[in-house]
C-alpha cells in the first residue's frame, strides 16, 4: 500500500511525501482498522517531519510599566 501525503500551510503546498506499508501487514485488517493504521503512520511521519518554533518578539505594554516610565 502506498500513501501520498500533501502538507500545506496557509493553503500553499509545502511538501509531498509517500509512505509505504507492506501489504502483508494490512491485508487482514478491516476497513476501519486499515484507516486507523494509515492514520497512525501519517501521525508518526508528521511527528518526525514537522517542527514549529516560536518566540515572543514584542510584549504588550502594561499599565504598571508606564507608571515607572
């Protein structure tokens, strides 16, 4: 079984990837179990491939900060 993943951010396609699951590992699964297995594999891929970093670049002004001014 081959699965294509399209990762997009803000509507823009950022990355395309393919996952391969051996047929022998999924041929005995029900449709619901198969979908769950696919979702687990996609989540594992996302955990490995996607990183988000952030930092506060400007703090909001507070009234007590203005009094010290």
